[in-house]
């Protein structure tokens, strides 16, 4: 959420040098897909969450058509991990594996409050109005563990240069719209429903990788909670990797190369499943 694919160019280059082909998109309302800063932070007028999921599926088809027979992996970071968790409940059988980075813990009753507030703002100000209240509700507590802080985004990474780059990037850190938050909260609610978890193929390998100081994942509890849920539903290959002292963005952390290698090795270990055209 509130970033774009070009922030991951260095990671993509690492994977390419390791023998992989990499595809990435800017989700609707993000980066180049947003078009301008004035249109950033909004998915779609109708069914935005499902529209973005279908975009990812379309990109997957492009990847498979251009490289037929190669195993297909999906990687999602933060909001992308929420999309990925919904994706694998629908199209998981098409994948050789899925890596979830910086994924969330179950927000519980607060999620319904957020949905109600988003609908209320949409009714009064419109779906494209920025929601400063929901932005504070979502991100406002993330810096508490890291006081005294230098910026409002210290929770992203221990690497001050990466945080500074994020702040300087006009397509990062924007306050998103009420329509976006309604779509996002609806997607979060879906991934925690029992039927969504049960729909994930039991043989799909899943990697959960996060920092132990990631507030988005409730300091490691989110990935562990997700792993337990997946294993209870019958998934047979679920791996959790938590990095001590690391924050939300493992791909922009001080020891990011360690995370790069962990992901590449995990992909390499699961190459035996080809993908049909």
C-alpha cells in the first residue's frame, strides 16, 4: 500500500541474477498505474479489491504465456501479502509456491469499525475523498515501539537511507481514499474467513517471512498465526522465518541481502512443480 514496484528493482535484479524471471505490477492507484498523484490511492468505482486480484491473475497469465512450463511463484509484501492470501484461495492450484512478506495479524473487531467508518465517509464525502482518520487508525500506532523516532515512517526499516528514500518519493506514503480503505478492509476480512483458508490447496508451499519488530504483523504474531491457521486447514508445506530486530520491510532492511537469499533458496527448493499453459 502507498508505494510502487520500482522500489523493488534491486530485489528483482537479484532474482534475475539467480536465474529467475520477474514480473511486477503497480496496483491500481499506485505508481505508474495511478497516472498522477491526484489519482493515487483509489482502486476502482466498483469491486476494487476483486478488480486488483484479477489484475494480478492477468499478469500471471502473461508470465506463463511468455515462459510456458516454468513454475510460477507469487510474492506479496504487506498489502500485497493480503492480496496474495486471497489469490491463493482462488487460483492457488496454478502456483508452485507463495511467499508472504510482512503479512498482517487478525485485526479483530477493529476491522468492522474501520469498514463502518469508511462507508460513513463515502456516504458523506465520496469514495475518492482522502481518509485521514482511517490512515491514523491504520498506521498511527506503528512508531510507538521505536521512540524516540526521527520520522513518522521509522517503523518501515532500521535503514535510515531507505526510510529517507521512501519519504522523498512522491508516490510513497500518501493518505489514501475512503473507497480504498473500504476495499482493503473488505479484503482483509475475507482472508480470515474459514472458507477462504480452507480453499487454499493443501499441497501449496507457503513461505512467511517477516521482521520480529514488524508492527504490521504484530511483532511476529501475524505470520505465526497465519502459519498455524494454514497448517490446521491441512497445508503440508508452511515455513516461517522471522528476523530479530527487523521491522516491516525486509526487502529494505539493513540485512536485506539475507532475506533476498532466503527467498531465492526457498523458490529454488520448490521448482519441481511446472505450470500448465
